[in-house]
C-alpha cells in the first residue's frame, strides 16, 4: 500500500449545489471520484457522467437526510466504499468510523483521518486530509451548526479542536450560510475589520453566483464569532443581549449559540 499520498489540489474539490443551500463536495483524481454527504443522488450522477468519473467512495459526516438522502441509490449503482459515523443507522454503510480512524483511498491517492466532532449531532464526524477539512454541519464559515442532538459543551470543544488545525487548512462546509452568518456576526461583534472585509468579498462572490467556500481555519479565527468567545467586544455584546456577563469562553459560547437560535 502506498503510504505517501499527495495533497489534494483545491481544483480537484468541486462543489455540487443541492437543494436550497447544500454543497455536496466531489473529490476527483484521474478517473476516480469520492463525494461527501450526498443528499441528492441525481446531482452526483450528473457530475459523474459529465466528467467521466467512477465513484469509489462516499464519506458521510452525520445522519441528517439532506446529507444521506442519495447514499443508498449511489451505493447500489456504483458499489463504492461508504463510510459514516459509528452508532448511526445510515443506509449502505460499509465501514463505521470513529475518532482517529484512518481512511485510505488509493484510487484518489488520499488518506483521511476521522475526527469525532459532536455538537450538531451526538455522533458527528469530520474528515481531515493535509490542508483539507470536511466538517459537515459542525463548522460553517462565520458560524456553527445548531444543537440537534449534541450539547453546547460538545460543540464548544469540537470547534476549539478544529481551531487548533493549521491556519491554511481549507474548510469545506456543507451549506452556503456565509452571508446570513456574517449578519449575525455583525451583531455579536460590531467592530471587526476582517469580518467586514470578508463580507464584501462574499457579497461579490454571491452576486456572481459563486460559492463563498471553501474558507480556512485562519480566516475563521478572524471572523467566526463562535471561535472568538474570549474577545472582549464579543463578550460585551453577549452580556448586553443576555443581561449577564458569562464567566468564561465556554459559557459565552452557550449564550452566543442561544442568541443565534433566535436571531
């Protein structure tokens, strides 16, 4: 087995828009492809046919239907590896993955490490390769997922863990939520020049019909309020909104997530 795998080129990771605001990420290498969170089989089939690609793997981050709705159909047609979080009854899974598992996709010349990042759901996972992170619905650009099975403490710990990754790690989120998240970020941290600059960039991208993703870990640490719960201006805004000052970053995160839920 080849133990040396190439770094994924950004041009070989293609967003496939699905539903209203999902992205199914397609990774290609030569004539082979993998997809992340294929909620819609038709979107994937169209891309495979147009590009002459053979599907060899499906990576699933969590069990919500907009991420797994196309898995069974794609698995029946192409017989790929199907990887997803342990503890979830997801159709057609061939390997349940856990923290620290390594996934070798020789057809794509890639190796991924599994990170358990609960919070959005209890068993959510991410897939990490050198320079590339697929965080599903846990980390969004300028935001994070709702708590739909996991806890605030789990989500805080998961986000802090991802924030420790190298700054140049590309963040391939599963939804086009960036502009809505930036609107909340303005309320949560009124003074943030990096955020304001990023908003202008994202508005221009969306006017052109282009994705605002991928982001990067370094960028998110500058603009994402959920990674900035130790910043004085943000703590002040949370205090003003909630009526009490959180005693620490974890408590600030919990109050911030609750605020976002009703924003």
